[in-house]
């Protein structure tokens, strides 16, 4: 029923001679997010109702979660045609995003693609702010925790320290300038950039993939904007960040400094 309301709002704009401004896909990598994914889809659909100017889609990229995450998504697919599911083997966050981006570009023809966590650490209500930035010509919008108005209100000191060190490392080792939050996973990216980047060839995986995309965006001189977000603590489930991800992130930051793009 909610999706029917959304389609009616879009149809009314078409009848009035004002076509939607574009198409956007929210890519949600998941592994054992059964406790969160249903509530998140419901929340996103409510927000889409307030965006009649946009065709909005949800793409869940599930790494064969044993907890039934995919089953929950399939239940929503029965009555929400803008919800999509892509399943595959567990190979890490970067590989999940690559699969999701390739599928979205090929099958859903988006103008913009969102990167977003499925555990409510990223507030869905920020989505309209990202889209407003695209209407001003920005091509790579970052949900930033480290500009005025942004924060991680519930983080303990140790986690804040690790995040601060990761961002300093990203700027110094990878040579990224002018960006306050290099490691944010909440982003809205112009689809043409991802298509032309040949993302299937990017070797970085895990959380290092976030840094690789940002590095490429700066080298390609995309119009980049940071908007403030509050990064909330996970309410349900467990974090997927491990020592392997940290090691890869550091190694990747060093190698990016010497990477060249066509």
C-alpha cells in the first residue's frame, strides 16, 4: 500500500508535466541483519513517500546470511516492486558493494547510488539531504561525522581514537586532501562515475574499499560535498569490523598514493 502511494505521487508529477528528477538506488550490504533489515525497509519506504521527485529503489546485497536475512527481504518483495535482492558468497564488504553497484547500474539504471549500512548506524532520514545536494550538482556526497553538526554521540573514547587515526592515515598515506571524513560509509555517488571507474577491477576489499572510491573521486576531480550526520551506535546485531580489515586499510592507503587513473 505504501509503495502504491509513492507511485501515485510520481504519476501526478508526470501528469502535471514535471517528471521525476532522477533515479536512486540504496545499496545495503548485509550479513546476519535479520533483526534490522525489515524495520529498515519499512523506514526507507516511509521516507520515499516524501520524495515524489525521485524513483527510489532498495537493493539488499546479502552474503548468504544464515539468520534468514534474505528470507525477510523476499517477503517484502511480494508487495514492494522497488525492493531487490542480490545474493552471493561472503567475500567482504568491498566485494558486496562491487556486486551491488554492477547489478544496479545494469538493471536499475540509477542516476545516483547510495552506500549505507543496514544496522541503523546511518540515519535514513538524512537521505533527502543527500539528494538535495545532487540537485546542486554535487557528484560525491559524504555523510560526515567530522564537520560542524556531525558527531558520533555514543562512541567510547577508544573507538573515536581508532576512527581519528584512520582518517589521519587516509589523508597522510593516501594523499587525500580537503576531506574531513575519509572513512564514512554513508555516501551518495553519481552512477556514471562508478560505471566509468570499472569497479569490478578494483582489488581493495573490506572497509578499504571506501577509501579506494574516495581516492578515485578526488583524482577524477568530482564535485565532492560533506554533509553532517550523527553516526549512531548499532542497536541490534554485532559489528563486522575485524583486525584483517584494519590491516588491509593501512596497506591500501599506502598503495593508493602511487595509483594512477586514466
